[in-house]
C-alpha cells in the first residue's frame, strides 16, 4: 500500500483473506486500498464486511463513516460518526468530521458542541478553533468568533485561512 501499488495490494490481501476469511485487519486493508484508489463504493463494501465481523471496532466504524462522507452520504455518515463517538467519546477525528457535517448542514449548535469538545480535548487544534469561530460567526456572536480566530492565529502565525477569516 505504501508504494502506491493498490491493485496489487488488493490481490495480495484477497489471497491472505482466503487463509483468514474473517480477518478484520485484512478486510480493512482491502477497504483502505480501494479508498486510496478513490473507489469509495468498493471501499465501503469491504469496510462493511469488516464491520460485520466486529461491530465494536472503532477504526472500522470510523472508516465506514469517512467513506460515506466522501460519497456525500452525509446522513448515514452522521449516524456512523455518532456510533464511533458512542464507543469512543474522545475520538478527535470523529468529533471534527461530525462537527463539520453539522456545520455544513446549518446545524451550528450541534456543530459547536462537537467543536467545543474538541477544543477542550486538544487546545492546539487550529481547525477546531477556526470551525468553532465560524459557527459563532453564523450565530452573530462576532466577539466570540474573533477571540477564537485570534487564538488560532497565535497557535500558527501566518496561516492563510485564519488570516482571511479574521
């Protein structure tokens, strides 16, 4: 996979899968190879097979949600990201991506909840500060948005999108 030979990797993983038919790791690796080829439908199928083997595997569930987001199936992605957070409430990538989906859908209160939680978990997350600021800005809470943008600037001076937003 690391060498960019994704089709070859899929063939090799499928051979390995014949020897270990229920291997979540192999199924996930096949899903990852398809995702790297931008074949998100096939990636979803393989991640779904892995999920059926272990419904409590957080990274498999996260991969399913991520692929659904890439496929623009946002409602299903929301449900899956929420399941990730039910299993692992501090999963930072799931918090951010679910917040981003909610923000894009106009649910700024829901998005703020996720971004606030992420900022508490990772006070150095520039993306969380900027996204939370955007939510406050949409709610016309400009001073709070400005504080977040200012803090993001302090975390990474010169970041173009923060400067543009501020």
